[in-house]
C-alpha cells in the first residue's frame, strides 16, 4: 500500500486491525522481556514493572539502566597525526573508559563498532548499517537504551534517518546520538562530557518515547528539529522552527522543556535493502536546468532542490523541474534554504513553487533539504510509484502532525 494510505486514508476497520496487531506485538515483546528479566534477576514486585511515559520499565529498584553503545568514528574518536590533522583511531572501549562517572549512571551492555570514519564520508549504506545495529540492540531485552557515537558533520542526518525507521524512532527505548567538536586527545576534549550527558539522559525514565535524540554540550535536541549551526565551537547545534531543544542536562539531572511524541515525528518506514539515489541540488543564480536531466539519465529516482525563500528556484531550473515531474516518474521535491518557516506556493511567476505544484512538483513544507531527501529516499524505496499528491501528503503530515 502507498504511504499516503497508511497515513491518512486507511479505512477505520483496517486501522483498528493494524493497531491491534501492533499492540499484540508490543504485548509479546513486553512479556518476553519480563520473562527474561525474571529469569536473569530475583523476582521483583509487579509494581516495579510498569509503563512510564509510554516506555517499558522492567528494571528492579537499584539496578542501573543497560546502555548499548554503537560506535562509528568521528571527531569524538579522533586523535592528531604527525601533520596535525585528526583521524578516527580510538576504540569505543577506550572512549568509555575516559568517562569514569558512567559506572554509577548506567551499565554498558555492549560496544558495537559499525564503522570508523569521518562522518563526511557517510553514505546511505552507512545509514543502513547503523540502523541495523541499533534495531538489533533495541530488540534485545537486556538493553534499555542505545547510544550512537558519531561525527558531527552528518550527525543530524543519521539521527533523522534513525528516527524514520520502524522499530527505532517510534519505539519507547531511548535512542541517543552524540559526538564531539574536539578530538579525543585534545587538551580539553568535549567527548567525555557528551557521553556522560547522553548516559544521564538514557537513565532518566522520562526519556522514554521521545524519538531519536541528539545530545551535544549538555543540550538535548529532537532529531526532527535540529541542525548544526557552528562549524567550530562546542555549542555547535541548535533547533529550528521554534523547536529542537527539548532538555538540558545539568548537575547530573535531565531538565525537560517539552515532550515530543516519537511516534508522530516521522512515519515508521521499513529498513530497505537498498536506498534509491536521490541527489540534492542547490538553486542558485545561473543554474542550468539540464542538471536535472543528467540526474535522471544516471538512474536517480528523484531530486530535492534546496530553493530560495519559501520554495522558489527561478525559471530555468523551474521549467526543467516541471517538465520532468509532469512527464516522467522522476520525483521533484522542493525544500527551502531558510532554517525556519515552510514552503508555500504563494508566488506564481516562472520558477516559483506556486507555478510548479500544478505540474507535480512537491513542497517539503518545514523540513530542511537533508530531511526532505531522507524522506524521499525511504518513500521511494517502499513505493517507487508514489504520486505527487501522496508524496505531498507525507511531507505535510510529518511537518504538521497535529493538523
């Protein structure tokens, strides 16, 4: 079935059936975890096994939360070479040993190395590998939360990809991504503090059901509304569209401002075996429309255009976008350069979104271009024949889940 059908147009009976099946899966998972919990530890009163903040609490009093750590490289694991440049080289085990306060905060259930790269080298296959590792840890009844150590160049993109995967962003166990702006051998590395803040967040029962979270500089952000705003400083990340930061970690405590609903941030897409190629194209004065034809000739399934203002790109690129969207199965999605606001077909001149939507061009609403690209890739992986109307409904539903 089309993604649109699952979001908005499923018949009530079908929705109830799907909800019942999902509830049965959750109940079976809870029962299985409780059985394993009882067999592994002394029997505890049923009162300690209760639903809290849409999450599942199965630990006995005094038992530390069990945190699985997935490592991928990044600045947090990097040290300087002889020429002064940073290269990932430090193992996850050594990174955690540099944070002795973890011992009283969480129990490390395991360390799982997925990659050892600078995150500027991340690929869709890398995203799949990280998501596969995270899903496997979340399915383990002996794991209460998952922490991903990652480079900051593409940290927000990996966080958003994880948020959109079924069984990761829409399940109750905390999933946290963090990194560092200074290398592991810096005079004052920020990595250990970010790891500890992430562990504190993972250990807090109120962190359940919030979706994938990004922790940097004692700040907690929702993966839906966060972006890297500074290339150099420790305070590198900030929110967008009036949201983003959901909590601070202060003196070993999590102070929450609001609670995003992890089940509403992005549809739970199945993790695909292969992600379709979707390039990201900037609009700029003088851009040639032939670039879109080139992408299609190379086998790309669609394109996301990062456009001016509320979704405008000029007549040359706009004419090419309209022609492909109207006459082929090549999908054209328009995002906006400004961090805040939404795409809006308010203008009708050539190359403006208002002139293009009638030809099947789709606006990404309040998503940035990186997020819009991930959603398009996952949607096309599941349904290559999604219509522009269905695709537009997906972007609208993610952007405005309460409308």
